[in-house]
């Protein structure tokens, strides 16, 4: 029993390190994508997919297990398990790039703020986890914040809701499939390759030739950034996948606060996006909901440790 407790504690510690690494990287990534704002978002997405697969291939080649991975990747059962996750994360990637480079970084941070509460709601619907009073209160406050933002802005914050929904779906699928972190994430990226190639071949989606850019923009710097986007995409996804296997979904959601906090500060302080009184009170409701959720999560974790 003591050995099992030590093993679980070690797994939780490792999961925590993976989670912090993933969410901290995602928190600062708006600064990176903004450097590519002269490229259409879907063209950036296509490069992001392709270069992430290249990055994975390098990892497998270094570890001398690329044949083993290809056998795993071409297995029908693996493809069937990874396809829904690939679709969810692909939509999330593309929408996030669009949000950051079209002046909606603040709304994208909102999406990731409400993502932990989405995790709890999904758990109640798909895993029969009953919501307690505190969780219901947190959900109600988050809904109130979104409603206020909708009424004051005159539109539903669809970017925030879609980002939260797709990433929650990705986490749930990842939790259920239990695929190895690096291998599973690489398969997901590989499944998106045909879509990426199709986008690059479309003159409407990818009208910019990055090698022949004009207007004082260095094309080689652009190519370098697009290539580095593969590593910046792959690494935090691997870390997140490893964390998802080691931590409960509710605990994993707690670390989500790291990413949107950095994104919010970057949107307001660096990108200078408007943050007036109406948005302040909307975010205040959501932050209050997150505070209730965090306190309840901490209380349950403390009770669980006492029971042991």
C-alpha cells in the first residue's frame, strides 16, 4: 500500500511538471504568433501542422524508433482513436491563430479561462460526475459573465466558447484513449497533413508566397518562424498528453489558469486590446466562478489526502 501511494505521488508530481510546462508555453505563445500576422491564419495553420510532424519525425529518428512509430501510426485502430482528437485540436489551433492575429487575443484568453469549468460540466454529462453546490455556483457565475459579455458586445463570444469547447473535447478524448503521449500526438498531427497540404495548394487560403514576400518583411525570418512553430506546437502538446494520463481531469483543469492569465496580460498590456468597464465586470464574474471552483477543488483534494 505504501509503495502504491509513493508511485501515485511520483506520477502526480511528474504530471504536474508536464502540466506547468504545457500551460506556461501556451500562455506566452500569442507573442510568437503575432510575429506572423502578415501571413493568413489558415496558411500559418497548414505550416504549423506540417512542421510539427517534421519535428516528431526528428524525435523518432534520434530515438531510432521511427519504424515502430510508423507501424503504430498506420494501424487502423490507432487512426480511429486519434481522428476525433486530431479534428478537435486542428480546429482549436486554427481558431486561436485567427483570434490572436485579428485583435481577439482577449477573447481567446476568456475561452481558456472558462475551459476548467467546461471540464467539470463535460464530466457531469459523459462520466456521470455529479456537480456539487460549489461547482454549480461556479458554472452559474461563468454563464453570467458570458451572458454579460454577449449583451454588452452585441454578439455571442463564439471564439471563446469554441476554443473552450474544442480543447475540452480534446482533453476528454485524450483521457479516454490513453495513447502514449508523444506517439499519439504525432499521429494526430499526421492525420491533419492532407488537410494542411490542401490548404497550401489553395490560392484563396494560402495566397502569400513566403519566399517572395515584399514590404520590408524578411522571408527567411518568416520561414524560420513557421518552422519553429512546429516545435512550439508539438512540445506542449506532448507535455499536455503526458499530464492528461497522470492527473485527474479536474486537477488538470486547475493548471489551465496559468495559460489564460498570461494570455490576458499580453492582450491588455502588450497588444493594447480594449478592456473597458463592461468587459471588466464580465471577466470579474468568470474570475469569481473560477475562484469558487479552485477553492472547491482544493477542499476536495485536502479531504482526499486526509482519508488516505
